[in-house]
């Protein structure tokens, strides 16, 4: 157990980075588990989901206290996402380890592309609640994103925040707060689905990651309004692209 002590500071860094921009930690945790810790994909997914449940719970509580969650929008998205998450957890059981790494690598690079192409600003101009009629028209993106989440523990936030900002005119802080709450619920559903289907996390790693993401979740959710947008996007794009290429390379 003590051999994984270095996971604690890494979990703080990953959780701070993820919660500060509203993305799920899975897009960074899964590559860390696979590349650095060499965990089998089936264990990495469950470990990531259990870790995210703690981290997103911590960040969501802070956002709730700051009244930054649009619950009507969150429940709409979750109602669509639940079947997809369960199906993704079931589907991953039939994929070989190298295929999982390949899909994850492509998803990580796609996330980097979303950061490049999205024009959302990290200022807080926008609404605190959305027009639900508009939300229904754009909710379709939840379907493929939820399947990917159930398979690879990648959150829906990377796909939802650009829509919340550009299509629904939700403020950045409320978009992030809403997505963090959605990520918490999705992680719980995904974790429960994997455990019911026989999955188990690495508890030697979880004892270090959970305290780390609890700290990082609090820090990240509090610095959202102080982010240098350009620097943040450039750092994430660079990191995600490198990680995605490495995962795809390792898959062959």
C-alpha cells in the first residue's frame, strides 16, 4: 500500500485541474492508471469511477453551497444518460485490453479537439438557469457521451460545457457546477453497474486517490473564476494530445 504514496499528490493535481474546468477526472485518471501504474483496464475503470465519485462529490458540495447547479438541467441530462452508462459498463466486458486503450486514446484526443474548437469563455457572463425548451433540443449529445462514460469512466462534461455555454447561454461557473453534479451521479451509476457485473477497484490505490481528490475537488471548484483561459486551454490541449497519442501507440 505504501508503495503508492506518490498517487496522493498526483490525485490532488488531477482533481484540481479537472474540477476547475468542470471536466471529469476520468480523462486524466484513466491514462495515469494505465500508463504509469500499469493497471489492467477493467480494474482501472472501476478504480477511476470510485475515485471520481469522491472527488466530484466534494466539488459538487461546494458548488451546491454556492448555488451554482441548475438541477432541472442536470436531471434532464441524467435521465437520458443512465441507460447509456449501464450499457457502456456492459459493453466494455467484451473488449480486449488493447482495444480499450485504443478507444480511450481516441477519446482523449477528441477531448483535446473539443478544447481547440470550443470558443467558450471562462468569464461568468450568462444565465444561472437555462431555458428547458432549448435544453431538450441539444440533449442528444448525452447519448454517445454516456456510453463512453460507462465504458471508460470519461465524464460527460467535456461535451456538455460547450453546449451549455454556446447554445444554452449558461454562465461558466453554473455550467461547471452543473456538470460536476452530473459527473458525480454518472460516476455513482457507473461504479454500481461495474460492481454488479463483477468489477473490483484496486483498494491499495483508492486509499490514496480518494483523499487526494477530496482536497483537489475543493481547490479546483474555488478557483474557477480566476482561471487564465488561454493558458489553461493550451496546457490541457498539449497534455491530452500527448496522452492520447501514447495510448493509441501502446494499443498496437
